[in-house]
C-alpha cells in the first residue's frame, strides 16, 4: 500500500473508532444510571481500550509523517435498552471486523502498521465474541436474569 493510502486508511479508522468509543462511553454512563453498573463499567472500560487503539494508530500516523486530523463523525442514536444496544453494537462490530479484514492485505507492505492493525483486529474479534456470548446468555437465561447479572 502506498504511504498516502496507508495514512488515509488509518485516518478513517481513527475517525470511526473515536466515534464508536465515545458512543460506548455514553452508553456505559446510561447503563450505570439505570442501575446496571457492571454493564456500564464494561462499556466505559471499552471506551478506554478503544481510545488506546486510537493513540497507537495516531502515533503510527505521526511516525509516517502525517498529521492526524479531527474529522466530523456520524450522528449515532443512543439506545436505552441493553439488549437492543447489544444487537446494534454486534451489527456494527461485524461490519467493522469485515472491513478490517478486507483492508489488512493492503498493509502488508508496511509491517509495523500491519502489526498494529492485526492486533486491533484481534481485539475487535474478542469484543464481537463477547457481545455474541451476552446475546446467547440472554436467550438461555432470560432477559431479567441477565439484567440482574449486570447490576
């Protein structure tokens, strides 16, 4: 991948990831306010983790001589119902993982960026599996029992 394409792809990831991370932060606050402290903490911790990836990717952009930009993000609706939020988050995660897989081969010529994105992809897959597990638990033990576990 040409250096400019690498930088453009990284900027797009930083922008999208920053948006998603902030949504997780706000959703975490909302869930905590509803009394679901464990779920709230999970998403607030997820925010911190994702912003760590933003830092790593921006540092790599700087190493490549680029200046990261603060670009506008999409407006996202917040979802008060935990199950509905998990379902929407899973949809977004699946799409994001597929997009990352699709561009990974483009970074093969830049092993350092490739390794950063490979580790980020692994982390995103783990998050996807966690969300799938939570939705499976809701189906198996029921919404009320699952919510009690989130308090």
